[in-house]
C-alpha cells in the first residue's frame, strides 16, 4: 500500500503522466490490470485558467480510474493555483506539479525542468498551489538541469517545506533527456533526506525490474511510464511477482481482447474517426516483441479503412492464436 497524504493507494504501482497517451481510456486499461494510481497527461495551467475547451478535455475521467491524479505545468503561480483548483473540482484526488519535463518548448516558458534552476519561482508555485487545494499535492522532478547543476536536494526540500505530500524522482538530468541510465542511488538518497513518500521513476521496463526496485526499499512506490504503453500487464505481472507468483506471458487472445476494449472505449469517447486514429499508435505498442511485429507495423501504416484495420488485427491476433 502507498499512502499519499490521507489517501490510501491500494498498491505502490503508479502510471506516469505521458503526453499523448495517458488519456482516460489508457488510464482505465492500466487500472484494470492493477495500477494503484493513474495520472493524466500533462495539462497546461494557462489553458485551464483561460478556460480553453481543448485543455479541459484532458480532465475527462471515468469513475473506474479513481483515485486519479492530474499533472499540471506552468510558470505562473496564480495560473498554477487556479489550474489546481479546477483540477480538484473536476474530480482529481491528487494534483501533481511538473518540474521535470525536458521538452524545450515547455522549458522556454519557464515551466517543467526549468523550475529546477529557479528555486524561488518553484517555491512560489508550490506555496500557491498548496493554498489553493485541499487534496494531496505531489511533485515530479529530475535531478537538475545538467550534471553541473544538480538541484534535486534543494528543490525537494522546498517542496517538503511547502506541504507537498509525495515526491516522484526521475533520476536523470534535463540535459540527459531519456538517454543514459537512470541513477537510482539518488532515489534512495532522496528517501533518506525527505520525510514524505518518494516514488521512483525511470528505466522500469520489466516486471522483474519493477519488483527489484521495490525490493531494494529505496522508494515507497514506483512510477511506470513508456513501458506501460501497449503493455498494461506490466502492472499485473509486477503484482504477481510481489505476491510470489510466476506471471504468465500475455496470450494473443488477451492482447486482442485488450486491444478491442481499448479501441471500443476510444471510439466511444472521441468518436469513431478520432478513436481509430488514436488506436493506430497503440497497436504498434501492443504488437511489440511478437513474431512478425515488424511486418505488422508495415502493413498497419498502409491501412486506410476501418474494415482493413479489423482484417489486419484478426489476421495478426485472432487467426494466429488458433494455430496449433
């Protein structure tokens, strides 16, 4: 169990906020396979405070996702506070402040990882957001801007002083992006330094790796990101390992049923045209690692109708699963 403020999370497995992926349907899939907590994709505080309809769409959630967190990003304390209030009113059980996004267009606005080298501004934002909401507040951060500017201990101290209920650390710098190896020794150090729960994130790509991260007791929970795309059983398989069971490989039938459910939810949520467009990227992920996956991806890129898409999926998942 993971405790964040007064909120009891059923297990320590968290789905990371990921732009373009962790919308409501993907979060529901992750919850069905055992994620204890799921976060929205990164939501613009400016967009929420200015009541932009497209930004508000990112707050749509289903009761099945509860408890559900919203991650906001921005550089203005007033806008961040207003966005946090809106997110809480929309049903968020947790609000997370992004201080780790390495994308240049985000950092240029003073948001994301740029806050790691702006401790005064980071403090103002966290203070404003904390005053604006009553639900738990978390922050997701990196080690610092680059190897010469590791601000993790200073920013995490500020976060704790301003009433943050948990800290997620991706132990890479902004300069690293997603290159190199995440240095989990920093996660362990942060857990020693801070009194609030520490959640580790980065390089968690297999159930075995997830179990080992938790087994080292260097964190209170783990946040799984890109490895969960098209692979929601990373949650159920990690839970199996933690309970002493040997997890089974996901069968073709299970993959197909999961894809069909995901596709049906997307079409219901966004309309058939947009739903089918959204599922295309995920199908690359669902087929990853299977024999013939490269050919499947090639054929998928040329599919131009719903009928052709269903035919390709039947061939790859259903008919193959019937082979002796």
